[in-house]
C-alpha cells in the first residue's frame, strides 16, 4: 500500500511537470514578435540595387530594397524627427543625381518628390509608424541607368 502511494506521487509529479512543460511550449508557440523591436538591415545584395551615390547612413536603417524593371524601391525606418528626415532624404537623393521637385509635410506624413532630366523620377513617403518615435520611409525612384522599356505604337490607319 505504501508502495502504491509512492507510485501515485511520482506519477503526479511527472504529470504536473509534463503539464507545466506543455504550458510553456504553448506560450512560446503563441508568442508574437514585438513589431516595435529594432528592424534588421537589408542584406548587402539588396542594398547593392540602390542607385549609385544613394546612402541612408545619415537617415536610418534600410530594411528592404527591390528593383522591378526601372523602379528601385527602398524601405527604411528612422527615429529622427520628420522635418529633419525629409531634408536628409532630399540630400541623399540629390547626392545620387536626382533633383528635388517639391515637398509636402503634414507633420504625421510627408512626401518628397524628385526629377531627373525632364522626367518625374520618384517620391519618398515618410509616415508615422505604430511605434512611438519611429517613422517608416518608402522611397521609389526610377533608375537612370536602367534601359527604358520600348513601346511600339500601332501604324496609323489610312
């Protein structure tokens, strides 16, 4: 009888330990990454897609770069004030050979426009993120080095 009680206690202890382990594992599985934690920098293979001379070193962290045909899209984050960020973006894009073409700053969102030659060449949008003190940057530029797509116009009908 004493042996049976010891066996029950041991089984109870093992059962409680297993239950506790399952609770911990379940909590870990349901854990969601903190969206406000520091963002990872884009890998060098992606940042190499940015136009020559364009640097976000003074602005913030480039988190992703994509290139689709002639368009280069740069995603970044910063903790600098929006008024400072818009000027820094203008300086960075100007250093890459583009010209500023205007700006609209509403305090919670700002847009900066660029040209190259006689063409509209891009836009940067700075928006307040859901994380206090952080701003998301979306920059889209036409890559002046990329070949433009050729379009064939239909022959006029006589």
